[in-house]
């Protein structure tokens, strides 16, 4: 729909010999509508808040160490074993190190591989890296308080 200035709308309404109270009421409604649209646009433009990933690990028998744990979130095909994730990342790192860029700046650890290796190498190994930086893993006893 074409945009038109509110002053032009007021002029057109006056030219059509509408009573002044009616013109005034219509102009108030129009200006109210314009203000609402501007507020809606400002709300849409508001910067999105950055969020962080946290891994929650169920530990009802307190078997995990009391120290903080960190890790990465990755995805592999559903039918494959979760144990294959590390092997896939290692293969992607090996392929990266064999590339011209990898020969200049080889990756030497799992963390470096996850942060530095491009998605192309991970895609070949069917692994998707969801967090390039390590995230905090929190222990939970998997129970909710009852009162």
C-alpha cells in the first residue's frame, strides 16, 4: 500500500468539505495508528539478546567429579553411536591438517579442531558443531524440590 503524508490526508479531507470535528477525529486516529506502527518497527529492530549454551548432565548418584566440566555440543547422525563423535572430529582435523591452510596452521588438540576447522571438513564426516567455544556443563541430581 502506498505511503502518504498525514498533512496531505488532512488537506484532502478538508477539500471534500467534511465537518472540522470529523476531520480532527480522523486525523487523531491516523496519527495514533502511525505511532503504533513506529513502535512496532522499533521493537522489531531491537537487538536480539545473545544466549549461551549450557550442558545439563544428570548425576543422581553424585558419581561425577565435583569440579566444573566444560564441553562442546555436536550433532551426529541419529543411527550412529555417540562414541563416534570424537572419531569424526579427529578425522575432520586430520583432513584439515592435510589441506594447504592446515599445513600452515595445523590444529593440535580437540578444542583447536572444533574452533578452527571449517565446516566443510566436518560436513564430510557428518558431524555438526553447534558450539565452537566450550560451554559449561552443570551437574544436576535430576530432582525438583517438592515444596
